[in-house]
C-alpha cells in the first residue's frame, strides 16, 4: 500500500514504476562521505587495533577532501536554478550547495580535533566502550590502549546525514536524514576518556530528548501528509495556498515539525539538552555539534519555511518572533550565571540561535543569504574556541571552571590572545566575522519590517557581551594560582583546526564580500 501510494505521487501507476533518475555527479559528495563511513566500519572489523587510528584518520580526511573536490567540480558548472534528483527527494540548489561547502569545511576541522592524540594522551575518546566509569588510566596506559576509532565512521555518517538534511526536498527524506545525523552523535557524546559518568549522562539526556524531538517531527509530518496528501514540500505549499481542508492539520503539523527543527538548532525554549551535552561530551564532539549541527538544523528550517510555508507566514511568523526573543533572553541572561566555560559557550549558542532565527523568518533572499553567512562565520569561530578550551588542563583533564582560567595570559599569552579574539568575534566586535554576520542578519530583518525584533536582539547582544568580557578580564587582570592549570602544547591536528578557525574568522571580518556574493548569487530554493 505504501509503495503504491509513493508511486502514485511520482506519477507512476503501481506495478509499473521504474528506477528514479539520479544525477550522480550532483550527489557525489554525499556518496563519497557515506561510502567512506561504510568502509570505515568494515575496516574496524578487519584491521588490527594498532593500525586502525592511522587508517581511519587517513580515510576520513581523504573522504572529506575528495567530497570537497567533487563539490567544487559540480559547483563550477552547476545550474543557477538548481535541480531535483532521486524522484524529487533531494534538491541540489544554490542554498544547498553553500551549506554543503560549509559543512565539508567545518567537518574537516572537526575531524582534525577528533583525531588529535597529543593534547590528551591517547586521544579524547575512551579506548574501549566497555571500560567502567571511574576507571583512571595513567599516561602510559592511555598511550598504549589508544582510542575508540569507531568515532571516525560515526562522525562521517553524521556529516553525511547533515548534508542530506540540508538538501531534503520532502519531509520523509528529511526525517531519515535527521535520524542518520542524530544517532551517531548520541554515541559520540558518551565516549569521553575523562569524566566518563558525566559523558554517559550527557549521551543519555541527548538521546532521550532527541527521541522526543524526533517523535514531534514525525507526528507533524503525519499531520501534514493528512492535510496535503503528500510529504513533498512543494505539494504542501500548493495545498496551503488554496484548499478547502481544515487549517488545523496544517498548523498543527507545522508546529510539531518546527519543534523538532528548533530542538536540533538549540533554540530556546527547546534548548534544555544543550548545556549538559556540551559540557559532558568530549570537547571535539562538542565542537562538531556546535558548528555542524546548527548549520544542518537552520539549513533545513530555511528550506521548510521558505518552500512549504511562505504563503502562510502571516499566521506563524508572530509565534517564531516570540521563540526568537525567548532564545535570545535565555542565552544572554542564563549565560551570565555560568561558571563553566563549555556551559557558557552553550548558552552563547542559544543566544546565537535566536539571532539566526531572525534571519530565518525574514523569508527574503537577503534573509536566506544572511543566515547562511552567519552559520559559516559562527561555525568556524566556535570550532576554534572549543579547540582552545581543550588545551587548558590540570591533572584531572580539561580545566573548564572559570576560576581556573584566572591569569591565563601570564601562563600562555598566545592562547589567551587567540581566545580573546574568538570571544570578541562571538560578541560581534567590528573586523571579525561575528560583526559582519550580525550586521547582515539584522539588516535583512529591518528590510523585512522586523525593526522591533532587531532592537531586542541588540539589547541581548549587549547583555551577552558581559560574560565574554568577563572571561577576558579574568585572563588578563587576575593572578594565576600557583597550582593552577597548564596550557598543553597543541599537536599538529589541533593547531591546524584552531588556525583554520581563526583565519576564517579574520577573513570573513575583513573581506566578507566573496562569501556574501556566493551566498546571494543565483537562484533560491528549487522544489
């Protein structure tokens, strides 16, 4: 019955359906990422333990570079209006391509952080998933046992799910992509070498709340199918523009669907998982989630709201105004009370999610391009910030309590200067990518008549600036404790990831034109 219904939607009579046409060149980056992830799983089964790390790191980097080359080749001759492929399941248009490029670049930096074994001896991940919480390994044991190398194919599966999520042209494909990106992250969060109980608690919280959010998304999908008779975004838009059916199914389905999307984007008040998971997960995984998951979530949200629900924006836009305000207020005010650096950045991400939502609900070409630029800028800044956090350590691992960062500039002037620059970028100081990102998002909102919301966002930005500046003052104007933490010398991988994040933050702040032109070039969403 289900097969017959889907064939009928595609214009094929049941029993006579052929294979859908597939533009393999367009989707080659996704194929490479998923293919490498599957090969990585097989290699885990056949390689001896001492060879797995080097092979998995090489395979992961090669996969992302290969996907990047395939992506660049396709972009050089991509049709401006975009295409749909696999029976309309995926839409390869200009916004999808921009988000793919962003995800591949951020995924490359994340893999570098995940692969590092010099900052934490043996790596940030537990050597065996079965090691009991509370077990303490000394440096020699950690170097001997290595790390759980399944993290590399899991990260690639998550990255491929994110890319599919951004390009999904129907809600069923989007739901499958949501699960593909989420399930590996649940596992990755629970594999920290240090603070195992906290890590496993974070994984359980993320899994349980994520399951609820997925259920909301799926129930919303079902209601919208009942309303439009289709899960395709274009068909839902057509039904919403003119039908005699009850709007209860439409707006009930939209509300439930958006809850699932807002959860993934860490938008308040659907943010409750974020501080605990950011704090408990291994820091490289936190960086991966903070940078890449937000790109996927808002990329999907942009597509859903613009393609399927633009004609009904008068009814739901006011609700999302309120959600954006709540997110900014929660992030800015509760961020002031945090004493842990990772939790502080988590609340910062909630505030930034509110800023991103402003651009998302603008529903104009300028709003779409501004939101995508903000995602790129925020992703690299956050990736580098968590890379720096992983370097400040004491005998128990990472020293994330704010009191332990007192006088850090006297112990390591370079690391303090880099972290200061990144915090200023998150604040939105001129000549950083954060300033340009906020400027283009707020400009798009004002052009679309949302000046009151921009005023609230500016006030929230000023409040949030306090807890960024508090860390800077602590690092430069406090005396370090005699038994305070030390700053580890970063290995090649961590150095490369931090350098990449800082370089992009500088370039997007000083010369944003090229990226902005790419974000605004050509057609919009294809359906």
